[in-house]
C-alpha cells in the first residue's frame, strides 16, 4: 500500500514537471532519477529518446489545457445556471439617505438603527463649521492680498468703482463734475459735464447711445437735428407718435402730401419729395389743349408699403370742360357755352352738344359750325282741305280759295295758289330774287307748315323734278297744277281754270310724291274735283347758315 502511494506521488511529480518544465530539463531529470543510490526508482515516466519526450510533452500540454478549459466552463456554468434558470428570482432595491442635521459627531464605527433619523456624522475637517443647526459652511480664513493691476481690480465684483491704468477710482453720484464726457466716472454711467441719470425712451438731449437707459438713440423724423432715446435698434425715431416713440424697420412715413422718408436699420433715409404737388387741369378727351379734365396732386400714405400715389388725368364727360382743378362740369346752365368744348354749345336742356350744321335751328351764332345763326323768311306750302272742279275762277279765284281754306296756317301772309294759269302767270314766275309784294324770294327755302321739314332748299330746288320731302299735310290725294315739273304752263289747264266741265282737261299732281309727279302727273277732265297747293311767306326759327 505504501509502495503504491509512493508511485502515485512520483508519477504526479513527473507529470507536474512535464507540464511546467522544459523538455531539456525533463530529459536531464529523467536520466538522473531512474534509480536512486539504493537501487529504487525515483521516476515513473521514462522515454526512449529526447524527441519522444518532447512529442509527449506537447500532446500532454494540449490535452491538459483543453481539459482545464472545459473544467473551468463547467465550474462557471454551475455558478451561473441558477441565476438563469432558477424560477425563484432574487430582488434588489435602491435606498438614498440625505443627512440634514449636523448636530454632533458620532463615535467611530457606530451604526444608525433607523437611517431616516440619523443626526450624527463620522468625521469632518477643522475648516468645516457646523455650529448652526442644519448648516454646513467653511470657517473664514484671515489673510492679506495686495492687488495692483486692472486684472486684480476687476477679478471680483465691484460697486461704484472705476478701474483704469492699474488704478481704481470711486465713481461719482449725480450732479458731480465728471471728466471729458467719460461715462465711467459716474455711478449712473452717464457723464455730460456732470454725472446725470440716463435718459428714458422718448427723451431728447443725449449725445450718444450710452446716454439712454436702453443704449439706443437716433435722429427724429420731424426734427432730424434732435436725437431721442428709444427701444429697438433697427427702428427709427418718431417722437410725434408717442409711446413707443419709434417706427418699425421698413416703415415709410409721410409728411402730409409733401414728402416721405423710409426707415432702414434704425436710420431715416433721404427725403422723397412729391412728384406732383398741385391739382391742375388736363386735356382729357377734349383735345386742342382745352381743359377737358382735371389732374389731382399726388397723395402720400404712411405704412410698410407706403409712399406716393399719383392720380392720372380724370377726363370729363363728352363735350364738358372741367369746372375746377378737382371737378368736372356735368351741365352747362342755359346757353353757357363757356362750360363746353370749343366744338360744342350749350342747348336749351343745359347740355353740351356738338355744334350744328347749316339749316339746323339755332339760338345764337356759337351754336353753329359756321358761326352764323340768323332768322330767315322762307316759303311755306300746304294742301287745301277743300276740292273744286277746273272752274276755279282763274288766278283770282284760285288765290281766294287758298286764303279762305281751313288748312291755311294762322298768320300766313302773301298766300297764293301754286298753279300755272297762263304763259305769263305760271309757277316758275311766282318767285324772283329777293322777292317783292307779289313774288316770293327765289332763294328762300320751302318748308311744310311745321316750319321744320324742308321740302326744297330754294325755288330752283323745288322745280328740278325732285323734292327733299313730300307735301304730306292735307287730306286731298290729288291737286290741280296745270304745270309741268319745271313750273311751266302745261297744254291742259281747264281753259285757264275757268271751265269745270268734262269737255276740257287739266293737269293734276300727287301730293304724296317726291318725284316729278308731285306736279306733273296725268290729265283729267275738268269736271273732277281736286285740291290745290298753296304757298305763303313764313318766318322760320333762327337757323345755322
């Protein structure tokens, strides 16, 4: 039994050497310990050669390392697996305790049974002061420090001290003299010969921004020579505004309608003058340089998008001139042509209308394009209401019938039948130039009895075979004429209008016609009853010439 245990011991020693000693050391050891002096073996592991020893040692170490790694992993698994697979997990908690009392020091190593009621501490340094219950502070340390530089003087907090050139000076209260406008000499931070309080917003009189409580000031809009304190660096001063004394950046502010300035980053820009400072007349649609409209002056509006609005010419209504530099005429007051364009006149309806051409009724010469408006003697023509056979009683009888007919206009003078009676007494000879007691003016126009509808412009026009308008007044469709279209005696005239029988014939006309048939139609026996054309002298309304 003892021999076996000896062998095991020797073998363990041999393997220990093989694991941790070099191959050379093991080879020498094995060679020396095969037998001791008593003939007993001292090594249990032997090898035939050094190379065999080295190979075995290498394999042994490899196996041993792998085995030891596996054993280590098993050991780790044994300790870790309960943490992973154990269904009964353990719990944990955090606990914080803040000491609020520093009344006394406890004995070293003592424990606090109830932490929330702890009032002692283990130890403190001598510089820590716990004399006041609930307070921890440092004891003051007496000492002396000499400061000689600006950096020393400004390292801490100073009150009412001015530091300069490695010296410090006491700052002065208000009303005390200060040096060269140096604000640092004053407790208020403002020096203006004497120390003074800084200026509030809206206050004038500062020389620089540092004079203001806000640290901002600028020239006023209305009085640029005066600078005021205000609140916003990018805004511009407008003292007249009152609180907050300023206009926003970009604001355009007008001075009435005369000019405006724009605020740009705290400064008022250059004055922009009005492009049009007065109301005035303009031509409008009148032409010829007349005042057919008005042009108002430019107006200025303040605001973020302010500036001038310059109205264009306002044209008056057609025919009307401007009443002033701000209004137009819309009526002309009877016959007041001064309110109308030069080619227009004021009519009886108080309206400006275009001037009249020749032959139109006018009131005065300015109504006419020609500039001439005169009354004229004209010839009127009407158709009788009565009808008669060809036995009219000659010229005298025919004229009497016209004068006594009911269709004769009131006041008509020089009334005659428009009838050719003989070679010497025919229609053509009823007019002469200028007229006389028994003749009509050959230059006069011929009108219906309305005095407005022109039948012919003169006697030559009347006897050229065509009329300007038919003779429609009267009820008789046919009339006796005894004439051709030129006013000469026809071959048929009822024996000079003395025979009213069927044995003779007479020439008739058609009153509704405007061609030659108005005088020269067909011949009819004189026993037929027809009416007569009658002419008379009339005074027309004033006409444009």
